[in-house]
C-alpha cells in the first residue's frame, strides 16, 4: 500500500517485504522449533546448484542479448540498490519461506505425490511452487499486468525446479544461491545488453 501510494520507492519496498519474509521463516525455525533442511557448503552438495546457476545465467544472457531492451530509464543508485537486493536479499529470504517453511511443512502434512515415468513429485512441492509463482502478483503495485503474469508463470516453473532439487539435496543454501543468480542475472544482463547496444 505504501508503494502504491508512492510513500516509499520500490527498492525500499523490496527490502522491507523480504525482511518480513525472512523474519517469518526464522521465527518458524528458531522460536517455534519447526526445523527444515538447510544443508551445508560442501562442494559436492552444492554442485547441482552451481550447474543450474550456470544454465540460468546462460539462458538469461541469450534472452538479454537476443532482444535487448529498447529503452531504460534507471537511476544508478536505485539500480545498485536493486542489484544488491537481488544478489543478497531476495533469493535467500524467499527460499527460507517458500522452500524451507512452506514446502517442507506441506510435504510433512501431505504425503501424496504425482508420478510420471518413474519421476515422483510430492504435492507439497507442487503447491509450494504454485504459491511461489502467485506471490509475484505483489508486483502489480509497480508494473504492468502482462509483465507480472509472465513472472507468475516463470516463478511457478522455477519454483518447481528449485523445489524438486531441494527435495533431492536438502540444501537450502544452494536454493538461495541459485535464486540469487537467477534474479541478479535476469536484471543485470538486460541492462548490460542495453548499455552495449546503445554505447
């Protein structure tokens, strides 16, 4: 509401909203004692996340340079604050909530799963991915409907990928790392493409 009323800039809203998400997840973990897998920084455990991060960076680079933005009106300070948020705040806080709290809780409560050609997808993982995608509807406060709906669809798809890999690795650190790389490269690479095309 504060963002929509223009009382605060978008980047401040991003930091505030994600501080709130992290607070919910950390309260759930530490104060309520409802633990979820976090994993460690062991290179073997993180290897699938590194590979996935390389793939998403390559995809974002191809998209950015194949169709660079026609125009950009960006304040350098705002852009820097936004990139820091995407690199360090958004991914870890959203993964704490959506994979750590929501997905883990749903999978502990719902034991059903979808099966297809030997693959098993727990319904809790699917529901968490859908909730993660729908969470992006909050962006309607500062961007067009079409852009927001695209983010919802991409969010559901990436939420499924992250969710399945989190189920297999139990590594929330890797999930946060991948999410940060996806968000950062998805914003920084189009900006870089625009600068290189219009220099």
